[in-house]
């Protein structure tokens, strides 16, 4: 197949050389346009066919090849036209044949790199798309980390290959990079600290995109929207974006409420001192109600006990956990529990206490004071 392709290319070049100069340019333009139109036709037909399948990779590969092939056809046609103009109309070539050959090879590397990056981007978007028809269950943070790393690898390898094609010594570049890296390291230590902070987040995974996090050390609380190599974007509960350098997370404690197993109900309820003989009954009935409640986790700690003699009330507490972790549903359950406790207290003829003060007056002293006034 390689021999056939080489022979075909050689014959095409011989045929082109046999044409007059202006016909060469016309032929190059026509071939370039035809190749571009043929590729667009093939691309559209394949896109319609691949849209009917549930295979992730056919759509991703076609998306990756679309622009690189279109650009390659146009730029290769332009380079062939430039070479023809130089050979025919210019006494001294602007670009040597070796330079043109190098540009063609660099173009191939660029097209491959662009295709790989587009492939990575397409796969990333498809995997992270919640409305996608592809049944993929992958961690969003891990997908973002892998895709960023793959793009970085593709870019670095492409740059090294281009240096090699342009006869730029890679060893010298690497040596200069090593020496310059020391200077850059001192000048950009914060950037490096943020980079390694982001790396630790991706490796240790204390939180991921979509988690609700907060820190007791700093005023950081909200939902994680993006984890980059330099900073993490958090959407606060008042809908403001908060950008936190990744190095910050290596020096503070981070709480991740999104990974809680349950939500806690911890309330203290006070009864009047006049209802002291009903406290035990009320406590037992409240505990029985919680044990029978379908939304309370019976495998977690559940406590209802008389706690203390407060200034204006006899206090008992409830300590229990809901099955749900959802914030809105938790408050509905908590409301239901508190209303039922109020109902139990009312059924027992008791009342919930509120702050009161009692004034004791000495009657004999009061009478003596009245006599002195008279």
C-alpha cells in the first residue's frame, strides 16, 4: 500500500510538472477545493450515522478529525501553491525546499496534536454531560484531572517533536529549561505551591466537583464548581464565585458535609416547673414516637432524656439522626418531629416553658411599711 501511494504521488507530481505554470496553480486550487468538499461530505454522512449509535468513541474520533483534516487540506494546498509560485515566478525562493518540507512535517504534528486534544475534550464533555445517553459513571474530579494531564502530555510531546523537526537541539532546550527552572521556581513559588496543592486534591480527593465544603479556619463555604491546577472555584450560598488558591487547602482544615451519612436533630425543650410530675411520661412518649418514625435512622444514636433544672424550665433533650442527607428534606422531617413533640406535650396537659420571674413579698414587712406611712 505504501509503494502504491508513493507511485501515485510521484505520478501526480510528474503530471503537475508537465503543466504550464498558471495551470499548475489552477490545478492545485481545484484539487484543494475538491479534497475539502469531499471531506466535508464524508464528515457529514459519518456524523449522521454515528449519531444513531451509542458508541462514545466513533463520535469523539470524528469530532477530533474534523478540523485538523480540514485545516491540513487547506494549508497543504497553500504550501504546494507557494512552492509552485516560487519555482515559476520568483528568481529567489522565499522558502527553501527544505524549509517547505519541514513546514509540512510540522503541520502533520500540529494536526495530530490538535486532533488528540479535540478527542480528549470531546470525551471529557461527553462523560461529564449529565444528559448524555452514554451510560458512564465516572468521578467528575478524576475525569478533569486525567483530561488536563493528557492535554499537557500531548502539548509537551508535540513541542519536543517540532523542535526535533526544526533541528533545534532538544538537549540544549532541556538544559536551559533546567537552569531556567531554578530561577523560575524562586520567582513563581506560589504558582508551584498551587500546582502541587491541586495535585494533592486530585490524589487525596478530600472533595470533588459538586461537593459542599466549608473550613472552620477560614470563611470558605459553598459548592465546588471547578478544581484547576492553580485555583479552585467555589460557588457560595449567596451565588457568588469564590476563587481559592489550591495551596490554601494544604494549610487549613476542610469539612465536607456532602459526605455525611446522616443529618442530626439535636434540640432542647423546656417544660414548666408546674408540670414536673408529667416530665417522665412526656419523655417516654417522645422517645416512642422517634422509635416509630419512619424517617429516623434507628441504627444511629437515639436519646431522649430529662437533662437539667433550668432557670425557668425543666429541660429535656432529643438527640437523633435522620435517614436523609438532603437539606430541604431534613428540615421537613425536623419540623414534623417538633410538631409531634408539641402535640404530645399538649395531650399530657403540660405546656412549653418560657422565661418567667416570680416575686415573693413578705406580708408582715409590707404591713409594717404601710403603718409607718399612715
